[in-house]
């Protein structure tokens, strides 16, 4: 009797699991997953609009030279895979890399694991975010039917809150980009004050000089200029990294091998997690970069080599710094260097901060211009907005970042709060959520599970960062 009941219970158990899985899939498809027919219609509309743009000529009397000039002008707005890679490298090899050794010191050996896992996760979420821009047509060919982060949000939340999702994502992106611009202004002003102590420059004077140096950013017209600046920025970063690594290698006989520990302080671990994950964030720039690439098929390979390079450099940099200074490692590792070497590194950091400003500034201006003022304009198309309108918009953004850098109190804490919310949401939470909604039918069970895990990590990182930032702000205001 027991032998007869065994198979029945097993079969019943298996059918129950399958029934639960099927019901969960139907529930997700009904309420959250994007409709297949709607996506196919979006592909067809995109094909029609593309055909319409290609077949219409400005005037039948125009010569072939005009078409050649238009084609050349359009080609100039495209960037190569290497240029896109330098932009991504600029985004994930920021000044905050100098804080990684201290973050790893706080988190112990788990910090080294976080450096590798964060690189893998951020590379993956960047790829799935771009995959959400594409849909398959009836022939199984992939078509780029969305162009921005906001377009993805509109496609996912069209049933829940039509047109609101894209606007919320646009606002979040602009806030994060502007806060990044303000951070670069603050860092540049502080570095200028400390790099030239013999000039006796006041902080306000340094901020004004930084503002004047960055004014030509208003004249940037396309990503090729930003890519060249990113290349110079990456060179400055590599110079700083190799200087610090070279100094650490010279101190090899004095290395202390007790810098890392197994026991981890929970508060320190949360800080390290936030710093390490946010040091790999580039998702906010990726739709624009991928849309302007000459060969979009190389996007995945570009993401792989940029994140592998970043992971290797960050891990080696952090390990050597900890071996050299151990428990004396400061929050900004360049402060551990001798005075003469520290001044040279600070000058390189000043150049890097100034060269890093154009990428978020250009992205914020482009987002406002094409996503708000001209929602029908493509990312790499020339704008129909009058030139003086563009200059006024960019001058307003530059002036806003300058004023906020001067007058916002406890700016670093406000930046931490904003970064905890927007950084984790835009890097982990939303890409995984959008991928589940738009690609539910194409994903395997393992792919769905991975997206769910990343979704949970995004929620935890965001919540933990907000709690820590609010606590720090309360303590700061209480002390003052």
C-alpha cells in the first residue's frame, strides 16, 4: 500500500509545483509582463517610421552633394566601439576609486569578493538594459524600437501608469547626472585649493575659476568630443593608479599582511557595499552610447573588456594599498602619499575631475533637450532647436551646478542619500525589473531567477544606503 501511494504523492507533488509555477507565470504575464502583440506592433511602427524617414528627401531640386553633406554630418555624430569603451571606462573608473582601499579595509576579505561580483552584476545589468531597447519582428530579427531609458519605462508601465513611468525615469536620471556634475565641481574646487597653496586662493575663487574652465562645455555638439575628453580622463586616471601602485611596490619590504581580516563590521560592510557597487555604475549613459555606436553588435564585447579591466585595476589597487598602509589607510588613499608625490597626484586628480565633467553634463543637457523639450528627436540626430535655445539650456545647467556646489550645506551627505536612491535603482533594480517584464517569455528559469536575485539586491542596497545616509545627516545636523 505504501509502495502504491509513493508514486501518486510524487506525481501529485510535481503537478502541484508545475501548477503553482504556471499560475505565477500567468499572474506575472497578466499584470506585469509586456504584451507580445504590443511589442510586435511597436516593431512595425518603427519600421514604418524608418522607411518614411529614408524615402523623404528635403527637396527634389537638391543635388547629391547636399545628400552627401547630410550623410557626412550624420556620420560625424556616430562613435566607434573604442570611443564608447573610453566613455564607459571614464564612468566606472571615477575619482571614488581612491576610496576603494578604505572600503575594502572596512569589509575585509568580503570586499575583494564584492569587487568581482559588482563588476559581473553591473556588466550584466548594462547588457540586459540595452536588450530591453530591442524587440523581435515576425521574422525573428531584432529591431531597436526604443531609444532611451524612459522609453523602456513607458513600454513596461504603459498599463499601470501611461506616460508617467518615462517621466519619473527622466527626472531620476537628470537628478543623478546633475548631482554628479556638482560633485565634480566641488572636488575640482577643493583640489585646486590644495594643489596651489602658495597662491592663497579662497574656496570661492577656486570655484569661480573651475566654472570658467568648464564654460566651453556649453559648445559641445556631439559625443565624439566627449569621447576624446574621456580618453584624456582615462589616461589621467591610469597615471594616478600606476603612480600609487608603483609607490606601493617600492614599499614591498615593509608590507603588512594583516590589513585584511575575516571579521566584518556590519556598518562598515554596508558602506563598502555602497561604495563598491556605485563605483561600477554606468547604466545611465548606456542607451545614449549604444544608440550612437557605429557597430552596435560590439556593445556586449565592449562592456566585457571595460568591466574586466576595471575589476583587475581596482582589485590590484586596493590590495597593494592595504598591504602598504594596513590599518592606517585613509578614506582617500592619496592622503597616505608623501607630500611631493601627493601634490603631483592631486594635480592629476584635478585634471581628471575637470575632464570627467563633460560626460554627465552633456548627457543631462541631451536628456532635457531630446527627452523633455523635443521628445520626438533621436539621440544622435541633429536637434531642430535654435542654437541660442541650446546655449541657454546648457548655460542654465552649468550655472545651476555652480550655485549648488557653492551653497548647498552638507553636500556630501546629500550626495550619499541621492546616490543611494538613484544609483541602486538605476543600476540594479530597474534593469532587472524591466528585463523581467519585457523578456519574460524568452527567459529561461535560471535567467528569471538571476533577475529576481538582482532585483532583491537592488532593494536591499537602496534601503540600507538610505538608512545610513539619513542617520549620518541627523548626526551632522545634531553636531552643528
